[in-house]
C-alpha cells in the first residue's frame, strides 16, 4: 500500500485504465540487438530500392551505408512532419516518397513507398521485451474489473503491429477495438481524438479513466486536458531525479505523489542505457522521440517548474495494484 492516500484520487470514480506501449508496457532491448535488427530492416528496404530505382539516381554507397542513409533521411522527414503539426501522425509511406523525391527520384509510385516503409519496420517481439510485471499487473487489474485500453503514438501500426501485440499475449487484456494507435488513426497524443477512440470503445467517459505513460507531453498533458487521472511512469534513467524533486521540502504536498515500492524483482528494470536514451545505432523510430526535437520548452523542465503536474508518479507497473484495488469510487 502507498505510505499515504493518493489525494488526487479521493472521491473519484475510476472504471478504466489506458496505457501507453513504449517504456510503459515494454522497453527497447539492448543496443546491439536493436542495431542488428535495424540494419537488417535497412537492407530489406535497400533491396527494394535497388530493384525499382536506376543506380544513377541513388547515392554511390554500398548496401549497408545506403540503408543507414535512407533511414536517417526518412527520420528527418518524419521529424519535420511532426514538428509542423504535432497533433497529427505522419503518413509513413508518403514520407518515404518525400524522402525519395528529395534524392531526385521523380514520380515514385505509392506501392514503392508502402513497400519500403514496411521493410523499415522493426518488429516488436524481437526488439522490445515486456517489463517483468506487465502481464501480472494487467491480469490483476482485469480480474478486479477494470476496463483496459491503449493509447499509443507509433509510426508503424496496422495488421503487423496487431500480430506483434497478439504474439506477446497482450490481447488477453485489451480488446483490439480499444487499442488506439496513432499510425492507424492519423492523430498523435496529446490530441484528444486518440484517447477518445479507446475510451469510446470501452464506453467510459474521461473522468472515469486513468492514463499511464512515460511521456509528460503526450500522456500526462493529454490526459489532464480531458480530466483523466494522469499517471506518469518516467523512463528509468529519470526516476531517481524525479523522485528526489518530489520529496524535496519545497515540493507542494497537495501535488502529484510518488509511491515508494519495495526494491523490484530482478528483471523488472530496464536494461542499460536504453531505459532513457537512444543508444548509438538507434535512430528516431516508431515511438515518441520525434517530439523531443520540437521547438518548445522541454517537458521535463515544465515538470520541475510545476507547469506539468501528473496526479501520480510510479516507477513500476505493479504499483498500480496498490492504488486501484476495486472498480468505482476510490
């Protein structure tokens, strides 16, 4: 149990909990594994590119270097699209075509854009392990009667993504209709539409829902704007700094609280530097790193200044079980 009641929950009715995926239910594997998987994806994309584009129009590079160049150029285009309108998701195949046009490849067709975009996908089961407490936490919350859903920003969605989620056993807890993915909807958190997609599928109003995620700007600001109970699960590399800030004497006791769980079991923590940074070889991918480049105040600074105030801060998913013990009035 928490050392003190969660004040922001007092008297609220909670019947639903939404989750982000990346760094909330799963984390990126070790940097070397990711680098290898991304390299293989790059090579798949290059094979398609060389099959359909005359060599004279391509940079004079070997396959490995060309694949790296292609992904980097694609990432830059994605970042530019999101910077121009952070509430909308980039259209991956169209971004591929923009990338090719920037290389002087004229009139590439949509089928080529779709094929290269799909080739660049790094599949979930081989690259993103689940946290050790993901299944047990979701199962217990479900048994307690909470409706569970997902609202997640991802550039790659569709059938392959649903296949990946199914292979991880997560559809035992989530109805696919309540899994809102930005790639499939065309909108990104904190856009309210992505939250409402999941909530409407569950027939739950925002005031009776909680949102759990690692992104202050996408998850916390988005949830608070709708009156949801906002739970921040910071990336592992940030947690000690966040906790120290919240336990400082100057921190208002009426604001967000952090639980003080027992030391986690082995395997519940993120591994190495991937917990909070993008390792060497890991470029902008299908999670939320693009938003870090937006020309605005860093969301972490806004948290420390009190401009962004999550209702609760947790380190591990299992802490939710101390908070949400039964559906209804808390």
